[in-house]
C-alpha cells in the first residue's frame, strides 16, 4: 500500500494526462456512469477518486458526494478543483484512506464507483467486500477497469499490479463480495486495451437493467 501511495504521489501532476492517454475513447464508460446516477442518486462515492474528475460529474446528479483516495497529493488537487464551486463546501467530502479499509460507515451510500483503480490494488476482492459493506440495500457499484491484457510495460509506467481482469473471474469476485447481480459491457479504448464497464447490484430487480 505504501508503495502504491508513493507511486501516485510522484505522478500526481501528470495523472490526468496519463489517464486520458490510456482511456481515449471511453465516453461510453462515462455515459454509463451517468446513467447509473440518474435514479435515486443521493449519497454517492468515488473510491480512488484521484484528482476529482469523476467527482465533478457526480456533483450535478447527486445530493452528497464523497471522494476517497490513498494519496494526500491527489486530494490536494481535488480541493483546488472544487474550492471555487460554492456548492462544494457543503456537498463534497474528501477523505484519505485505502479502498481495502474505507473510512466510511456501514450502508453509508446508495452508489459507488471505482474507476481504473482496482488493477492497482494488492487484494482487489477486499476492496469489493468493503464497497459492499458501505452500500445500502438499494446500492449499486460501478466499476471501470481493463479487460485482461498482456502489456507488461504498464506495471512500470502506471504502477499496475494486475494486467486487467477476466470477465468471469471479476463477476465471481463480486458475487463472493455479496453483490446479487453483475452486468458487464466492453468498450475498446486506446493502446489496444479494452475497458470492462461493470454494474453490480446489492439487491437486483429486473427493472434495474
């Protein structure tokens, strides 16, 4: 965990540019995230919020927004991003902490997202179990992450621990974490990579899809 935090502290100033290089063409992922927020969006979370780009999108659709990140340098950029928005003072909370041990109460939120973070974690299944813990009975989890690939250079360039995930194995991890239904779409992005766009439900109903 300390190694990952140090890596992102070193890369913080160019973080947004690096992310855009790898996810060029991922507009469908952002749109799907927005669709997930349309219904009953009140208390929402971005886990591994980075510099706050997703938080900014969430702010227009939810009542309260929480961003969690393990890097204080990332959170400092978030603070600067939102300091001139009047609504941010009362509607955005930024918290430092790891995704494996979230600084959040049980059932604190109705929606959470984990965007291009899971492949950085030592134990992704632990983060998924924590996400389930902090979601209430009508909660949804949105994940965007890479389909399994073979580009070993991303371990050095971006600090990746996992070279993406196989669809079936990710679905099993979510089921074991306590999610009752998972729906996965795929979207090709830059550098010959494919994003998995994952929506998981605490309590699934047919009308959710």
